[in-house]
């Protein structure tokens, strides 16, 4: 069985009654192709990352289906609907298969996270204090002659 996630964004101008009708219609289309709805979430009105058709908000809705076939008909109908701003259908079972395969390939190997770079694994001793700087010798001062107002020999 394949697992698909279907995420679509409805225009914010769509009334609540019409939005529920559209959601029900998309469920019927997918179930008509043999898909089984396993999970449904209404995320509500959220802000868009960038404007789409001059809208800054949209109503998000998520389906998770399990199916043996593809959801090509649902994709085609969503593309043709003018009430849907964006939609995305992603097959998620391949990711689970890859994870299981890796786990079977290395069953004994423990997957450990590396230690964070900011915390050392072992405590380190504090650094040794730096030696005190040696003061430089002061330059020799030149003798200063004193000037006097009188005769020095008279005294």
C-alpha cells in the first residue's frame, strides 16, 4: 500500500459551507479511485509565505490516504478548481521504506548524535595565569640648571 499526503490551500473568499462541500467532494473523488482516508486535518486560516493571486491568507486542509493506485484524478480536479490556490500530493511511504531499509542494514549500529560543539566532552583545567609584564627602564633625566636672578659668585 502506498501512503499519500494531500495538502491544499483554499481561497479565503470561499464561504464555509462551500469549503466543506469541496472537502467532501475531494474525499469522494479519492475514495472513488480506491484510496482509503486514514487522517484528515483542517488547519484553518493561515498567512501565506508569499502572495498568491493577490491573497495573503488561505484555508489549509490536509488529507492522508492509503492507496494501491495513484491519485491522478484528484490531482487533475484540484488543478482545474479555481477555488484552490495551491495543492501538493506527496507519496510518503518511500521515506518510511528507506528508513526501515537503513535500520535493517545496520541493526547493531547505534545512531548517536554528535556532542554539541559548544559544550566540551571533558572538563579542561583552567589556563595558567599569564606572567606579569616587566616595566621598561625609565630614560635618564638630563640635569636641569637653575636660573637665578643675581650673581652666583657674590654669595
